C-alpha cells in the first residue's frame, strides 16, 4: 500500500518540475474559471460544487497551473482524499516534512479534492482556517450534497460557494473547435441549429466528441444518477428506499414538468404521503430534480399546490426517453435556473425569469411556425401584471412583436441558449 508521502509526491509533480501537465489542467478554461481565480485574493475558502462529472477537479488543476506562475511550486499542495488519512493535520505535517515548507508560517495554497471522504472534515478545516490565515484553501468533491450541507453547518462566513454547471452552449462550441460560428450568428444560423441539436445530449465535458448516443446515456446513468443514489444519498440518509427513488426518477424524467399531485401519487405508489415528500426532497437535495412552483406576482407568494418536477439538468432525462415537447421546457428552465411558472385557471406561462423585482415571462413552443394563439397568454400576463417585456422560445426564426407599448421577443432555441452566459 502506498504511503502518504508516496501519494503526495505522485500527485504534486510540480514540486520537482515546476509545471502542471496539460493533460490534467486542460487548455480550455471555462467562464467560471475567471470567477474562481479572481477570488484568490480573499481570505475565504473557495468551494466548488455541482453535479458529478462537470469538471470541478479540472478547474482545481487549472487554478494550480495559474498559481505556479505567481508563487513557489512547493507552496502549492494538492491532496485527494481517495487516499485514506486519519486527519487533516497529518497531511499538513507530512507536507511540511516533504516540501520543507512550514505551513504555520509560510503563505501556501491548498487544494483538497474529494474532501467529504474525510470524517468530520468541516470541523477539522474550521480549526485550520481559524488558526492559519496564511493558508488559502480550495475544496471540491464529487459528492456535492455532503459538501454543501457540511459547509453550511460548520463553515459559516468562511467560504465562497461556486456552483459548476454542465457546459453552456457557447462553451460547447468553443470546446468543439466551432468558435467561429459565434462571430456572425445570422451567417451561421443553420450550422448553429445543427450544433444545438448535438449539444442537447453532449454538455458534460467528457462527452462532447462521443458519437454513440447509447454510450452517452449509459455514462450519464452509471456515473451520475447511480452514483448519487447508491453512494451520495445512501451515505447521508437512513431508511432510504432506492427502488422508490429510481421509480420517481423514471416518472419525472419521462414526463418533465409533471404536476406533483401528492395524494394520487402516494396512492398509486402505495406509500405514505410523508414517505413521498421525503424522497422527492432527497432527489431535489442532490441535484437530480428541480421543483418549479406556481407564482402569484400580485401577492409575491408561491403556493404549494401545483408544483412541477423537472430534471435538474435536462441531459440526464434522455436516459429515460425523449419527450420532446416537455424536454424543451426543461432546457429553458434549467438554463436560467427557473424556479417559478404561472398558472391561473386555463392560462399558463411556462417559466418566469425573476431578477429582483423584474419579471420576464417566457413561453416555450416545440414548433417552427407560430400563429397569434401562441402569444395570447403572454399578452394576457403582460397586460394583467403590467410587464413590459416577454419572451417566446421556439424552433423558428427570430422576430419581435410589439403591442400597447410592450415587446415580445421571439427567439430560436439556439440563440436563447447563447444568451444565457
């Protein structure tokens, strides 16, 4: 079995050669990298969170690569807790012995990956952080559920939390070598539509060049969905019914936007309503679904009734079929982090994009041609709540409709996705 010192030498090669391998710190840097890097000057720890396989470890390596240009290589420590250790202090002590750096006095950078595999990690890090203002700490874990929960409980005021999503459409194009398509949208409209279709299933970094859709779906199910249910949730919650979680996932992914009728659903599944509540919470808690609530702008209130369940990120739902009408709704909702829709009697707006006091109603249509009926509900909502701008996302050409001093932007899906940077 490898010793702690062996592991440290192996995983910190820059101590010897003063550089980071491009195979670890991949050349392409996502937009969120700048946010992570700009926070280096602050005292707080930086915690990278998000779904599995979105590239959190790659960003850690890119941080190290950039910092190697600014500080001595032996003052940067990376440690992955796949290697079992007794406590954090043993890592610092071994590091000081190997690198010849006094971690108590020198200004150092520490990147801890898979930190949640260490028992009571947050309490231990709190002591290190409070006693050593000279140490800048970066954290990540494939179990973002446990990472966020422990940080909130134990590290209040001591960290910045940065959520890493799958690739945006712009990032997908840049990483695929299609950056030129971004320069003149109208000239490349047909090519952008084709690329957008490929992006729907390939927005996790490892999959962008994969052609076999069955392989991609198997990858998403085994490395993300199964890992979360069988590992992350199983470690966190007792009395977990894994079969029920898979049943709910299949229901919600096959029918994105399904209305949550807790009474009928609990009866059909032959479980108590309380059990159903708990397991839906587990799925939301671990980034497998997102709950969208009915919103009442006039009263600034939401109602528990008529909640809708969508996949947290639409790509995972492709593992369970392709409900194209509802999938497009999920794409728009996921892309803007939508939390509310609006429904009143027989009228409904698919999602509301809320920024402060500003409300942008958005309708989604799985079609290439529109008629007047497609914007009727948008116009009704905008008139009723005195909203000046609305948006309709569909598969056709860009257009704008004006009425009574108000404006509805009609945007093709590919362009809408490019706007979400």
